C-alpha cells in the first residue's frame, strides 16, 4: 500500500472511531472553491469539478483532504459512467462512497447523504456485468450536491 493510501486508511479508521467533529468544529464554512466545485458538479461539468476539487485536495491536510478526495472521485466516476466506462466508474464510485462515509449526512454546508444515495443507486445499476441497465442509468436525475438549510453562518471560520 502506498504512503498516501496508508495514511488515508489510517485517517478513515480514526474518523470511524472518533468522528469528524473530533477534528474540526461544527461551525466551519466551505471555501469559495468548494462551492464553485459544487456548482460545476451540479451542472454535470464533472471534469471541471474534478480539477477544482483536486486542487483543494492537494493543498489540504488530513482529515479534510479525504472529503475533497471523496468528492473528486465522485466526479471522476460519474464522468466515466457517462462515457460507459464501467470499470472506471465502478472503482471511482466505490472509492468515493468509502471516503465519503465519515462526512455523512452533511458536511461543510453540503448534503452528502443525497450524493451517497445517488452514487449507490448508480453502482447497483452498473453491476449487471454484460446486462448493464444503461437506459435506466441515463434516465436518472443528475446527482446533486445540495447545500444544507443549516449551512454555517457567513461569519464562521473558513476551512482550508
């Protein structure tokens, strides 16, 4: 296992045991770049969202880097799914769901449970091997990174 993957696994274990609020306060607000990525994601501009999120991920320390990683893996997985690349879609969506787990049901002003549900539905429909239900997949509404109704106040600390 690579150094980053080992650190990711260790942090996921810590977050599973102690929860994200042991490491970050509940009153933080997202960076403007995260909101930009959410808007890109919601428009279906997954490649753009991936680039924006990857930039955040590269410049952020644990445990928040896992959140950005989860989101950009979702964007990459959905991009693969749109191109009917099942192998890429499955691996990225599975990784996204694993990384997203500590940040459910919402985090940094975003509803992560709705995203996780949408990704899980797509994984189930894409698991058909040769019998992938493409029509059903393509008829699903686009996954959405909704903002929470109780987003932190604008005066709250910004998280990098």
